[in-house]
């Protein structure tokens, strides 16, 4: 009997050691793929890890975070939910799920998660900050201010929190308080672009358009994301004219590109295109300048010019999914449905987690009476959380 026990113990020891080795190898595989930005490869390693060790909550966490990077927000939410089911007392799991929910505009779900984070960890300043944003967007300014003050009490040197409080105070008509907070935010972190956009809004409220103009200029030089909406653009025309006159000695395409973007922000489209064109002349490989030119041409109802520039973008970068998508939209508008589907196909090959691509492809398929395939696209659209972000036309899908 004693011999049997020893044999069983030895076999269990070998089995556990082997399992631990496999687990470590798969985690090492995950990290190696992640560090070279092979995110899908990293997820494949995590898939294997989870299949072998289905109660490893950290594996679900890592897979969720990686899925968020590639915009698979619904997949990330599912992983964080599984992690919570295994270990419901970890505040970070709810926080990460809330961030993914925000990405698909599921604000109610995100708020519930932020509430849970705070219930589990009253010292989580980021959760108070995130919850204050939700309350500010729903015009509950007093509650938003209360949350942001709690955030700053926990971490007094958080630049984002001061910027958020500045925005709340702006909507509460406490303009001087808003300006003071935005100044502190920029002093704490002069590289955080949103602080300059917030300060520009405050200075517009003070009718100090020259100072606001400088803040917009600063923000655009730092930020490659889509331009924000400026409602007071007509106030900047004289300042813009002076700004545009200083361009004769510019030999840098990035400087010209930023000048174009500032003109685009203030809806001075013809001048913006001129600057983009000069930037492209200096650097024919400036795909961003070409793409933004195409977007302006679409706004100005110049579809032929836009399509030409989108083709040039794709010649430079065949992985530009947004260019394929815009090209598809042009074909959809001119009822070239088969050609549009081909462009949407290409966009989806590059980014399979953008729900809008499936939505627009389904519209083409409906017209072509490919109802089954259109409904399959609708199902993927819903699975990716598209209903939170875009309106969905009704069709008869069983």
C-alpha cells in the first residue's frame, strides 16, 4: 500500500511539473509574440493556455487586454467577464471591462463596472475620473465634480483629472476656475493633447480667440487623431490668414501638414488642400496628407478627385483599411455595389473588428438580394457591438 502511494505521488509530481512547464512555455510564447506586436499570435498562445488551464484568470485578463489592442472589444469584454466569474473580487477586471465597454459606447455597462471598481477599491482614482466623465456627459455636473475631487484627493498630481475638472467647471460656468485647472493640467503634463483642446474651449468662452488659436495649433502639432469639432471657427479667419501667410520658407512636409490640419479644423478647406498638396510635393510618401485631402474632397462633393487620392493612398499603403472603406462608400453612393463589396472586403481583411465595415457591406448585399450573406454580416456587426455605435436599418433576418 505504501509502495502504491509513493508511485501515485511520483506520477502526480511528474504530471504537475509537466503541466507547469507547458504553462510557462505558453506564457513565454504569449510575451514574445506580444513584444513584437504579433497580437494575433499572442492570442493564439493564450487560446492554447486557456484550453489547457481554463481556470487561469490571469490568462483571460491578458487575452482581454490584447484583444482590446486589435479592436476586438466584444471579445475583450467576454474575456474580462470570464475572469470576473473566476475571481469576482479583482477591481482591475471590472475597470478593464469598463474601458472596453466605453469603446463600443456601452456607457450604461461601463458605468456599472466603474461603480463596482469603486465598491471594491475606494482608492482607485482612475475609476472616479472615468465615472466623472460619464456624469459630465449626462450633464450631472455636481456629481461629476464630486467624483473628480475624490480622484484628485487620492492623486493630487494627475494632469488628466485637472483637465476633466476644468471641463466640468466650464459647463458649470465657473470660467476662472476652469482656466486655473487647465493651466495646472498643462503644467503637470504638457504632452497630454486633450489639455490644450480643453483650454481652447475655455478661452473661446472668454472670447480670447488668439490664445485659443495658439492652443489649437499646439494640440494639432501633437495629435494625429481625427480633428475635433470647432463651433467658433468663423472667429479665427483673420488669425488664420496671418498664420497662413508665413509659409514661403517652409521646407518641411510635416510643418505644412500641420498647417493644413489647422485650416481643416476651421473649415478653411481650399487652403487646407493647398497645404496638403505642398506637403505631398515635398514628400510624395506622405499618405496622411493624401488621405486627409481625400476626406476634404468628399466633404466638398468631389468624388472623382477623392477616389483618385484614395487610390494613391493605397498605392503607398495597401494596409490602409480606412482608405478602402471610404473608397467602398464612394462606390456604394454611385450604386456600384459589387465594386463596393470588394473594397469593404479589403477593409475587413485588414481590420476584421470594425463593425461599420460589415454594416456597409450588408447594405450592398441587400440591394443585390444576397439576403443570407447580408444577414451574416449583420450578425457579425452585432457581435462586435456595432449596435452601440451605429444605427442599424431593419431587414428580415431570421
